[in-house]
C-alpha cells in the first residue's frame, strides 16, 4: 500500500488538496489553543515537505509561513499600542495615553498593557496565521490554476483568461529586468525608482504586443469555436442565468434583512438552482473536450476525506471540550493539549502517506547516491555540472 | 491546396497595398518556401493563409484565398484551425498552456475531439517529433529547438492539411535548426502535409524546398517555380547559390552536396592560391564601395600594439543561482580585432557579453575592459569603454522619434550635440528624423541602436545575435559597417549562430560549450574543421581553406 510515484495518471486532482487544506483551515478556525494550532501548522508543514513537487509555486509555502508570522507580529503591535478590550490584572507596562476627543470614544491609544491582553492577541493572531499557512499548503501542493481547469464548460473562457494573466506576471517581471539592464547600456543608472518608472512604458508596450500575439495564436488554434445551439436553448440559458442571479441577490437580501426571514432561503436556493441550470445549458455551446482530466480515485478521496474529517472532529470536539479548545486569557492559565482533539488533528497527516510521491521527491536518495560518487541520472533541467 | 486569386491586401490607412497581384496555387504535399527581402509582405501572405489577415489584423483583402476549398473571407481563423496549423516566429509567445503534453492537446481540446483520439494523437506526435522525454516538462524550461518542435507538434495534433511557419529556424543554432527541418521533411514525405514557410536563412532551407515563391520587391507580383530556377534570378540567395552563379554551374546547386559534385574544376583552379586573411574586408557581392573599402587593413597581430588590449578576461566564472554558466573563461581581445563567439543555445554566449558590460559580477576570475572593472564601474563611465547592442535592439530605444532618440543619446554619452545624428546618417542614410523607432525595419532598428551605442565612442563593441531577422542586403550593409569600425580600431565581439556572418567578418572564432571555451583560433582554422560551424563555401571547397564567395571571386578575377 506504499504510495506510487506521481505521473499524469496517478496525480491527485487539485480539488482534493484544496479540500484537505480547507478542512485543516476550518479546524483551525474552531480553536484558539496555541498547542492545537501549532500541531495543525506542523501537520500541514509535514505533508507539504513530504509531497510537494519541484515546481516554482511549491516554494510559496515558505512565503505563506513568513506572511503568517507578520500577521502575528502586526496583531501584537496593535494590541500593545491600542490596548485590548480584555480586562486584565497583570500589568506589563503603562504607556502614556493619548487624550482623544469625545467622538472617538471607545478608541484608546497607549495606556495599560496587560499580559492577558497580549496573550489574547497572540492566540488570535496565531489562529489567523494558521489559516494562512493552510492556504499556503494547498497552494504549494496544487497550483490554483489547476483548479480552474475543473470549471464547467460555460466558464472555461474565464478560466483561460485567468491562467493567461497568471503566466503574464512572470513575463512582466522578466521584461522589467531586461529593460532595466538595457538602461545600463545607455549609461543611465539601472537602480532606483526613476529607472523602474522609465521602463514602465516599454514594458507595457511589450506586454500589449505579447497579448495581441497570443490572442492571434489562440484564435488560429481554434479558441472560441462554438457549436450551433438552437435559438430557444440560447434564450432559455440567458433567462435562467439572469433570473437565477437575481434570485440569489433577492434571497441573500431577504436572509440578511429582518423582514424576509420566511422567503429568503427558498428564494436563494431557487436562484442558485436556476443559475446552475443556466451554466449547464451554456456549456452546450462549447465544443471543447478535456484531455486526460484528473480522476478522483481512492487516494484522492482519502486526501480530501482526511481534511474533512479533521474539520468535522474539531467541530464535534467543540461540543465535548469547549474550554480545552478555547483556553481563557482571563485568568491566565497555561494552555493544555487536549488528547482527543490532538489525535483528530493528526488524521490530517494521512496525505503524507497515501498521496502519490512527486517525481524527484526522493531527494534524500539522490543526495545519498551523489555522496557515494556514483553516476547520477542528471535532471536535464538542472544545468549543474555533475560532480 | 492553397489558392490565391488576384489577392491584394491593404492595411488600415496605408496608401499602397502591402502585397498585390498574388495569384498562385500551392499543390498538396509540397514544401513551399517563401523568400524575398524584408518588408515585401511575406508575413502578410502567410497570415492570409490562416485567415488572420484580414480577420485579426484588419485591413482590406481583395481577391480570394482558399485553403482546402474553404474561403478565408467567410471562415474565421478559428474555423480554419482544423485545416491550417500556424507556427509563429517566437514559439514561447504563442504557448497557451504550461507543460508540453497540455500544449500538444490544446488545439484538439478546442476542436472538441474525443478523449481517446486525443490521447492517441498526443502519443503519436510525441514520437514523431522526438518529444517523448520532454512530455512533463514546463515549456519555459525548454531550449530554443525543443520549443520550436513543441510549437510544431502543438499544431500537428489536429492533423492539419497545411502547415504555415514564419522563420522557424532564425533563432536556432545550426544543430537545432537541422532537427526542426528534418521534422518538416518527414511531415511532407510521410504524412503528405503541405508546408508553406518563410525564412531568411536560405542556406538552411532552400535544398529541402519543392517550390520557391519569390516576392522580389514590395508590390511586385510573385515569381513561383522550381528552386534552382528561382534562385537564378532571386535577389536573396544563399552562398552556395552565389558560388554556383559565380562559377556558372548549371543547373544551380542548392545543397553543399550538389555543389561539391560540380566543384572539382574550381578546386583544382584554386589549389595553390592562398586566400586573403579572413575578416579583412573583401567587398561584399559587388557593393563594396564606401566604408567596405577597408580591404587593405590586415588582420591585427597579437604583438602589433602592446597596450592595444580592449578586453581581458581571465579565469572567469559566472554563476546564476546554483548554475555555473561560465567556467574558467580566458579571453583577450585586441583593438581592431573582430571576434565571433559561437556555440549552441544556452552555451553562455550572452552571459559572457553581459559580464563584459558589468551586468553579472564574476564569481571567480577577473574581467578588465579598457582598464576598468565593468561591474564596479558606473554605467555612465562604462559607456566610454564598452557598448553592447542587445539581442532585441528595441530594448535600447525609448524615445518616440529618431531625432529625440539621438538627442537623448548625446546627453547620455556627454557627446557634443549632433554626434549621434551623424552616426545615424552614416549607418542609415535615408531615415527621416520624425519616424518612430518601432516603425523601422529590423535592419534599420539595429543600425539605430548601433548608432546610439557608438555615440559614446566605446573602443569595445559587443553585438548579441545581430543578424536575427535581417535579410541578405541588410546583412551585407551591417558587414560593411562593422568592417569599417574594426578598421578604425574598434574591437568587436559578435555572439552569433550565423556561420556565414562569422566567416565574412571575424578574424578569430571562439566556440563556447557548457560555459567553457572549447576552441579559440583564427576563423579559417576553427570553422573549416567543424561540421556545424563551417560556412557553405568552406564545405564545398574543403579541404581548401576558402570561407566566403567574395574571397573566391577576388581570387578568380586575379587568376583570370
């Protein structure tokens, strides 16, 4: 039952990874226990380390971790200077308080900084950071562009636009670098803001030209071919989509407002159904087919299921151990690691064992064979000289 | 298969049609080559076949273009996608997806083919083009030749009857170009695909063509015929044809093999004659008046001027990330010397040039350019020591008229007003001040960028792939200009795939492979012995050390 190597046939659908990560994120949103949150981060990190590819986006995990740390820091700085609504008795320092006019009542700058307030802010920041890190894990394991490929036919063209836009960003960066280098050749400084601003125009011109070239190439390769659809079906599609969207709007308004409690939910559901019907019918205009779509196999279900299980178990734990999941900041107590919720978080480790091994994932083996000085099968991508 | 009936195309508000009077038929299963100087409308003709003219570009098309019986006036490009496959000049700019396999499938997905058909055709195409090893690779990591093959494969999967290619080998090194051409050969021979391609590098393609369509000048009616007949009258022709015309061989040879069979007499006549030193300017094809008359300048010798060293590189290593791009490079360039830097795509040629202008700090060794260390010198000061014309000359041009460009160039270089304009007048006699640099032809833009760089009078001049997109006339002008500059004492380094250019111009050739110098010596010694870097004349006349047609022409005149 050891995991196979990931090829195009065995690769997991992007959706499975995102469900798993969203499951972990949901679990994180249900607790403020720093130990449990730390455990969740550890689980996500371990799975990423075990199963990420060598694609450029797989490195984004580190960036998300850093972003999480920044979030915690910002939260703490705010709590330090702006005070916190948590009453506390352990005063750390007392800052001079800025007197504010009457209309700014409720806002405080400076004043007493309590240990309880800081701890509360830390827990809160940690929760947010964990959410971010879970999203980062999904991002590292499955590029969001791959998710777009599973869009229904009617939304396909939107998906392509997003994918094309995403590949344009790196091109734009390369253009800026090239043109800044070219400024050096004209004897102008290549660093600093003016240099960046002056290459703006040529970069935009280049981007525009590239988009026109790409559009021509896509057109010549059949992008936007559509099937002949009877008039009646076309009109039904428009009516369903428009009507559905109106229904969704009205239903949401009803749900949020006070008066429409009765009709809100049914209207929302009917609108949603109509809009989905419209999308489905709209898909008939598109003649496209899908080449080797990713399949939901047992392993995909296990990965997605483990995430969902973590979320469900954590929600359930909220009913039997609410205090353990939310350690109070007042009075200050050391957080404990509740046994059963911790075990349920560990369920999220399942993908590290069942998900297919990415190619090049045996980094340890490769380094070992290099150490022994054996002939290495050189990855043609890396132009490093072999030792 | 492709029929043009009295076609003329006029773009937007242009006064004259871009092409007119085109009336021709390309039969099924032929490899048809479209040739002509720059700006005669080759791209317009190609785009008219796939329907991008006029549907995408705008403009007015008169007459009729039909492809496999479908009229392009009533069929949009996307409706022709199953009969015409189009491969553009820069494949990377036309890729829609990010991996090889997805790119191959993209066209079929658009046509809505059944999944099992798609799967089978992708596998067949991977084998046909030798791409099976690359199937999971990201497109951005491929080399130039691999990209071009993927681009061809991506349009082949829809089984088009016609394949249209715009300069498929221009950007490739000689070996990669051979790969791409053999794929095209195979398509024509085995699958009966009709191929229409435009190419400036005729020495690479003309021997494979079944038919040649010549657009002799803008607005002139095309000439179509067998390659040998058309080449006899064509203003653009490869060196082997020039040699054949010179020696009055009939029928004209198109390949080195044909020429060698006919060349026995010429070889005996030339035995015993010593060719003039390579690079020391012989006149080019009869246009050798003006700056080209530098023929009396001998190739500089190492001991001529003791302090005449324009650049000295020793033990140079350059790293980009973890990759060592250059390793232990030793190179000295003297003033007045022209050096050609050759090697396959990715061998480190461009990196070496940019290290000489200080864009990459060396990881090991030292670089000295005219007494300064480039990466520690400010751009303004460095400008007086070394100038680089990048692969895309447009990167150097910011202003919206030629005149404004010249003014800023004078300011940048601290040169007296008008010096850049004087350079432009010398390199590009007939360009008005008010033209936008973007509207110039490739050759004119290169000349403008060269003028801008020369304004600061750098003793060392670097050119990265200067002949990309140039026709033979523009190339001949460039050769004259560079010879004159070398005669004035500039040291010139060219990074190029163009073996004919190197043979005409360079005193010395340096071949790079995997970041190391593998050959360094006088042009005739290095290139004659190399199968991929030898110019056509050298291949025809081997083992005699003749490199260019003008050399042979001079010798024949002298012995006549």
